[in-house]
C-alpha cells in the first residue's frame, strides 16, 4: 500500500511539469497517505467492513499520463520554466492536476451510474463469466 502511495506521485509529477526539488511533492504524498487513511476508515466502517488498508493505485497512472501527453498539456520549455516565479510554476502543475482530478471524478460518476442502474457493457459480463468459470474449474 505505501509503495504505490509514494511511487505514484514520483511517476506523475514530471508529467505535471513539477520540478524535482519542488516541496509540493511532499504535500501530494502526504495528501495521498491522509486520504488513504480516511478511505480505509470509511471502507471498514460503512463499506464492505473487511479488514483491508486502502492505498494508491497504479491503475490511474496510464489514463493520467495519456491525458497529460496531449499537446494542450505539454510542459513549457525549460527556458520558459526558468523564467517563471514560484507561484507561476505552482499554477502550471495545479492546472494539470485539476484536469486529472476532473477526469477521475467524471469517470467515477459514470461508473457509479452504471453500477446503480445495472447497465454493464457486454465485454464486462463476458469477462466476469470467464473469470467465474476459471475459478469454478480450479475450485472443483
């Protein structure tokens, strides 16, 4: 859990145009650790009530890096970054972070909508049926 929670910001921050020595990396890591604790408490009291520890996930990295690789979100050149003040540099990566957060919120909304209405894509049903068949054949 802690490995993914700490590794995700180190993988994502260069794409966010955050410099290596930016102290806000520590803020991102501490926010992830704090939210992991909150989510663990919610999951163990209100959610499935399983004794698990929630943490960061690598599954968000690929879509996040894909979004950040778009021409619109390319990092400014090194010369431009060197000419910026600390506040301007902070705004550069915060705009990108807001874009990623909005994309995750929209995706979670649609996932929740599909789950509540019972609408699933046929490929998901096939995957679930295939995995159940494999599990049943292994167990029996």
